[in-house]
C-alpha cells in the first residue's frame, strides 16, 4: 500500500494519499479477526480490498489515457498502467499480506493452545491482537518485495521497467 513512486505532479491521488488507501487493508483486518467472525465476514473484507485494487487500477488507466491522449500507443500505455497497478496492488495489498496475516494468526492460535491454559475466547482475542499488530510491520517489506518481483519480471515485458502511479 505504501507504493509511492516519485510523483511527477502535486495532484492528490485518492487511492494513495487519502484515507481511501486504508480500504486496501480490509482483508488483513478480516484475516486478523478470522478466529472471531464468520468466514463470510472475512470474504467480505477481501471483496472490499479487491474493489479498492480494481478502482485504483482503473484510475491509473484513466490517468494514462488522459496523459497520452495524442499518443498512437495510447491503448498499450493504458493497458500497461492498468495491468501494472492491478498486479502490484493484488499482490502487495491483497494476496501476500492476507496470506501472511492468516499464517501469523493460525500459528499464534496454535501456539497459544499448546503453551497456555487460557480459555479459547482469550486465545482468539489474543490472536486477533497479534494479527492486527503485525500489519504495520509487514507493509514495507511486502511492498519492496513486490516492486523487486515486478521489476525483475512483468515490468521487463513493458520494455521500460517502469512503475505506474
């Protein structure tokens, strides 16, 4: 979510510079609460995060279309902007952090069950607290890893290795 390549203008990006960006964290919060809420609530959190990712990708496509209105390669540039943003966000905001928080919480719940005599509700709330407190620590490493992954693979196909804002 902290994906903030160098800005070329002072324009506010609602998907990166405002409270809207926190919608991308919905699935991590859903995963943290998995032990306490129905699975449908967790899936709903993924729907919110996926809607955020899709809206950001479409917004970047719209901006690319406007920036390259007179360009003969406009369609390609718009497609690259949409695909790059969607893949980056899907990995960095949904898939990898969701999996990470899921595994942190599952491991916490298991270990608390093996090492404490706490009642199950206390273990579940502790697991949720651990999951929520993990979120700030995973953001930057995941973002940087996804940058590296895309720079080393998909972005090479674009020919310029560029990040799309």
